[in-house]
C-alpha cells in the first residue's frame, strides 16, 4: 500500500515539476509582458498544486498535511490577487499588449 | 541534517551549489543594473534564493528572518526610498577600481578566515561542546518553553533580546520618520535646508 | 454584526495559531488564545476588521463552485502548456471586455479572481460592470465571452 | 529519499529560466513577474526540503514565505500603480485596488 502511495506521489510531484519547467520556459519564451503572465500562472496553479498533492500523499494525516492544505489555499487565494495587481499596474503604466504583426518589442517606459 | 543518508547529503549539496550559483548571477545582475526598480526586484529574488539556501543548510530560523527582512521589509523600504530619491543610478564619475580592490581583498581574507573553522556540522566542533548540549537537554525543563530557539532567545538571553527589540523598534521609528510622505512639515524643512546651504 | 465577526476572526486566528504551533498544552493554548484576542482587539481599534476581509456569508455557495473551477483550471493549464511547448508558439493575444452580472463586490472579486486563476486569461482592470481581460488565444477569449463562468459565479452568489 | 531528486532538479531548472527572465527584463514588470514566480518556486522547494530532512512539520516556513511573497508583490504593484506606497485613508483612490 505504502509503495503504491509512494509511486503515485512521485509521479504527481514529477509532473508538477514538469509543469513548473514548462511555465518557466513560457515565461522566457513568450513575447510581451501579458503573454508571459499566462505562462507564469501555469506554475502557480497546476505546478504548485501537483507538487503539494504529492507531498500530501507523503505526509499522510498529520499536522503537516493540514499546513500543506493551508499552503495550497494561500497559493489559490493570493496568486490571482498578485497577478491581477501586477497586470493592472502594467496596464495603468501603459504597457502595450504584444500583437503578432507588431514585432518582438513590447517594452515601454518603466 | 545529520540523520540523512549519503544520497540526501549529495542532493542537498548539489542544490546549495546551484542556488549559490544563481545567487551569484543575481548579484552580478544587481551590480550591472542602472534602473533601481530592477535592482530592488533582483534584490528580492536574491533574498528568496538566500533563504532557500539557509533552509537547505538546516538553519530554519535564520531563513525565516532572511525571508521576512530581505524579501519582505527591505523591498518595501527600498521602494519608499526610491520614491524619495530617484529611479535611476547615475553613472560613476571614475572607474571603481579601488573599491573593487578593497572588496576583493576583504572577501579573500574572509574566505581565508573560514579555512580555520571546523568543518560544517562537525560534531566535535567547539560550538557543539560547551553550552549547546546544555541548552538542548536542560532547556525545556528549566525554562518551560517547548521550542529551543525560543527558550534561548526569550529566556536565557532575554535581556539581550529586549535590547535588540529596542534597537529594532527605534530603527523602525527612524525609517518611518524618514520615509513618511505627505506630511505638511516637509516643505518647511526643505526651506530651512535651502537657507542653511 | 461586527461583534459576531470579531469573534469569528478570533476563532480563525486561534485555529491558525494551533495549526502553526502544534502545541496542545493548556498553558500554551491559553497564551495563543490571548494573543489572538489581542490581535483582533488591536485590529478593531485600528478599524480594519470588516465584512470583506472575512466573508463568512459566502461559505456554502463557494463549495459547489470550486470543483468546477478546479477542473476548468486544469483544462486551461493543459492548453496553455501545449501552446508553450509548441515550436511555433501559436498564440493570438486579445484584449476583451466581459460583462459582470454579479451584484456584490465580493462576487465580482470572485469572478475576476477566477478569470485570473485560469491560465490563459487575466483580468487586467475593472470598469463599472465590465472586466478588461487579456486572453492568450482567440479561442480562450471566445470561451470566456460565452459567459459560463459568469453564470456560475452569480449562481453561487445567489445561493449563499 | 532520492524520490525527491527529480522534482528538486525540475524546480532548480525552472529557477534558472526564471532568473534569466528577471535578468533580461526588459520592463520592470517582467522582473516583478519573475520575482513572484521565483517566490512561488522557492516556497515549493522549501516545502519539499522539509520532507527531505524528515521534519515535515516545518512546512509553516513555506507558509510565511508565501505570505511575504504576496506582500512584496502587492507593495511593488501599488507603488507602480500610484507611484507611492500610500497610507490607508489618506488617498481614496487606493481603495480601488
């Protein structure tokens, strides 16, 4: 039983790590500020959730698992707030969204 | 983490090395950056990496302090300071060779100093021979505080901690007084400075 | 109402304290309870305890909304991941305005945060009863404009 | 315990990529975005390392981390939105955020 649990948790955590890497690749690769934000939200949601789920399977039913659940809730409540305020600040400072025909430049005053 | 097996130690050392390399990259980025907002952001990243290294080295309480002070408070304070000054760093007038030399020599001396220290987490090191075992074994019964770090800080060294708290409190008041904006008194202060100079 | 709220805040803080400390001896638990009461007392003196920071009334409605939202997040995260690793990066970023049918500010926040939490769409600004959304692809924008999420959030607001 | 090696390696790779973005910029918002994402990754790394060390009850450190990450990001954003960290109750526009 515990071996199966171990394998499932390894698979979940590795998948989470893969999604984190994909998100990071997206942050590096995407053109323009807003498109990069979409890539970063993959890390915040799927990557973080899968890793925390994997750790939850490891910890079993203890105080640590309660803390992990709180950690997950924290990510889910706070990451959209942070992203929205980031996007809002960029928008109000006049960062233009990238468009396919406009070329790779999306920089503006900072 | 003395209880771990060999593989855990290798894993931890590898992680620490990678994180320290990233910290080096972040530090070079900070040094080359002219935009001070960028510097603040990279400084926050540096602190997050530093705190992670400290956790890997098993210094949980120091990591907590680093995260709170480095990534939390100082980001906010530096932004407040930038608001009062300006957003870009001016180019230095002459090449900073002398400061670089001083920093390099100091760093080399510090590294040389660490050569004389006992190895990391060596159980025979002097620091693990004198008071540390006493704190660990007798601390909980003598002070009634379940956490050893809290026992040391709040009971064995409580006057020390009290003094520290005063210092931090005073520093906080000083920073708030300096960074506070929209106070009606500020224009007058400027006037006085102008008249003096 | 505010008194009831303060008490519930004390209890949540105390629960959080228990969670972090993990000590269950009577003396330490009393200290923890006292510190939570002190924090709420300070907060009330500073006038920062309010309904919005502690939305108890949304409890029941949200429970039905979350599973749907999580499934939605996983689906769109998968879509965005496929876009990222695609060699040609086939994105078509669009800005669009979405109508909000929620009445209360908390409902609007839930909707805007759900949009942001779903990878591929980000709420950029809120104007009157519209949200300015940046979408990574035209398809994602059309999905959102369909208004399925909006209806569900409004339903969960009504149920509570 | 080597089961954690894969995920730790993946997180370190992701950290490297995000740091590259933070160093490249070009706007300060890109850097802030990378800093926020690095904070999230550091949080996950911390949580995992508590498990590697066999003391999972120290996950609350990661919690504190997460809270600080959000506070830092919001402070940065507030600064760029209003050019000011502001004091609650002084400027009414701040309540819109």
